[in-house]
C-alpha cells in the first residue's frame, strides 16, 4: 500500500544495542544451517538437500523478525532501560527457540515431501505447545517494543501519521501472536491436526489490520496536508487584501 507521508527515522547510526542484536540474529540463523561441512558423498548431498526446505522456512521467518526489529530502531531510536529489557528478552526467546522452530518446520517439510520423522505418539500436542509459546512470545515482545514507543509518542514528537503507523504495528504483532495461543488451544482440545493449519489463517489479520489502519492513515495524511496548507492560504489571502 502506497504511503504519502513517510515515517521519519530518528535513528541514523547503528547503536551498540542494534549491533549486538544483529549479532544475535546472525548467530540464530547460523544455527539453522543444514551442515557446516561440504558433503563428501552423494548420500550426504541428498541428506543436505532434504534440509533445504525447513531451512528456507526458518530463514525467511527470521528475516521477517529482523526487519521488524530493524524498522523499530530506525524509526524510534529508543535506548531506555525498559526498551533494552524487552529487547533482551526478545533475543533470548529467539535464540532458545531456534531448534524447536527448525524441528517443527522439518516435520512440516517431511509431511509435504512424503518423508518420515519418528516422534513419540501423542507428542504433537507438546510440540505445538512449545512452538505456540515461542511464536506468541516473539510477536508480543515486538508489540511491546512498539507499545513502548507509543508511550513515548510525545517525547518522540510523533506526528498524527506516525502515531497511526505505530498503532498498526502494535495491533499487527498482537494479532499475529494470538495465533500461537489458538494453536495451543486446538492442540490440547482436539489433537494436533488443525493446530498447524491455523497459522495459514494469519492472512486474515495480515489483511484486515493494514486495511483498517490504512484508512485511518489516509485521513491523518489529509488532516496534516490541510493543516500545512492553511497558513499558506492565510498568508496569500492577507497579501491580496493588502
């Protein structure tokens, strides 16, 4: 969706907090790598290729998280104690859930390609619970970062459009995180069948939130444009009268 008024970036240099966070994200991605050694046989090559699909899923999910994190610090450049604490917990959760995330996507890839991964009977509920907790934690912590920016909206001198954009990110991450809890509830009440498929319904909030907030943004843009044009029109009118 095209945006007429761009969000003003308050962070122009990479801070120590961002640099440290980037190292953690990079380390997390490195843990997803299929193998640290080049294959020495055809069998090893085929085994590595089987790991490509889950690696791709996890890689792009981490890139999405990193972009959200990057945009936050570019936009607001907050480094207060509460922001540092939320960011630290977020990085901890991301590192802790690297292997559970990779395992879940490996199971999904095996299901798509017809492979077999042995798991104990009834363990799907536990797996979806672990994954759901991590999924919800990550996106609600991202929402908490944006909520901190919303709390500081006056100090940051956010204009009306920037406030709408901030609320959009809060609602988007909150709604995304809810699906982890829904998945856990489904897994624990009806089994693990629909617990994974529910994540495909993320398309609903990912469509509704930008649509609703986009309308609010366009109205805010129009009000800001009118407020900017009013002094110029008044000056022009005064000049004509004189």
